[in-house]
């Protein structure tokens, strides 16, 4: 029988899965095989249920992680093994919904200016000013900065989609200063070696180092800058559909969560208590 890893890989490549998704799904399948102690092609519904239940009850993993494992196993059985997947046998854990942490514009500025490394400052500024995912920022090319039209080209992002986002005038000044000093040739933010882009993990470390330096008490990650981009745009009067396109969301419901984070004044709302003659 064909090796199950190669079988899974081939099936994901045929579906056009992103490399990051392939790596995540293969990790889940390997852990599943180790947990079962048998070849995963011989696994049953009971094995899958036990694996997922162990992840929830013993390992105390998040619903997002468990649902990712669920998706990997479902794809493995349905697409790689061409076997039935009965949802009644294996229910999906209900995903918890949390509003993202948002930094004020002043706090974002504190984070960006906390690092004295010009390259690091340019990376963080670009992520915030264009609302980029960390992998999108890592894979920007020098040619993706369109200063004539003041836009940033993001190629083959999540969902294998191209899109444009805003090129901030202030960020353009910073990027030009960065380019004059570092002279990147192909990748805007090259890694080591320079023939490869900077890694997402490195960018995460850059953000955390800068964030800790600020002393801000909120819990935040580099992805928080993307949330801040959307929320601050909304607060400044941008429409939810405009923000959806800039972020590259497929579903307006995903973008709508930012309505919960904006100022009530922006939405033209006030409490009914403030609308009458009630005198406290």
C-alpha cells in the first residue's frame, strides 16, 4: 500500500492546499498514527473519537486546534482513502468565539518605534499600515510595492487569492529609507540566506521583543496589528465592504466582527438611556 504520508500529500496537492496547511495536516495525521499505534489506514471511527477526545479532555487543547485535527482526519479519510465520513459518529467540537485584542493608534506607534532596527521597524509598519497576515508580509517582493498607485500587491494569500491593499505614505518613506540602507533585491524582507524570505517565526519574535519593550499590559501578537488596521479604518469611517476587500476575506461575516470593536459614535448609535429625558 502506498505510504499514507505520500498519499495524503498527493491528495492535498491535487486540491491546491497551501504549503502551511499541508504541513499542519500532516502533523495531525502523524500524531494520530502515533496515538493509535497502528497504520492510520486501518483506523476506525472509535480511534478517531478517542484521539479527538484525548486532545480535548487530557491535553486540554483549544477548540481551534481540535477542529484543525478534525479537518485533517476528515480530509484523510474522505479524499486520501476515499472512505465515508459520518458526521453522526464523530461530532465537531463547538468553536469558541473571542473578540481580538485591539491596541490604540498610540500603542501601535509605541510598538513600531520600540525597535531601533530599521528593517524590523519597516516590517512592523508594513504589516499594520496594510493589514497584512504575517506570511503575507514575509513573502512580499520589492516589486509588490507600487508607489505610483500607492498600493501593496499581496500575491496568492490565504485561499490562493491575489489582492491589493493600501500603501501608506508614511510607510513608503520608511520603506525607502530601509531600501537605501539594506538594498533588498528580490524579497522585500530577505531572510538568511537572502535568497529566501524572512521567516514568519522571526517576524513574530521581532514583534514580541518590541511589544515587551513598550510595557503595554494587553496580550497581543503580530496578528494584532492586522486587527488594529481593520478596527482603526472602521473608526475612521471606512465601510465594512472596503475593509473586507483590503483584508482579503471571503465571507463578510468574518469582517463583521470588527463592528463589535469600533466606537459606538462611528456606528451612529447611543444608548436608549441617553435618548430620553431620564435624569440620573
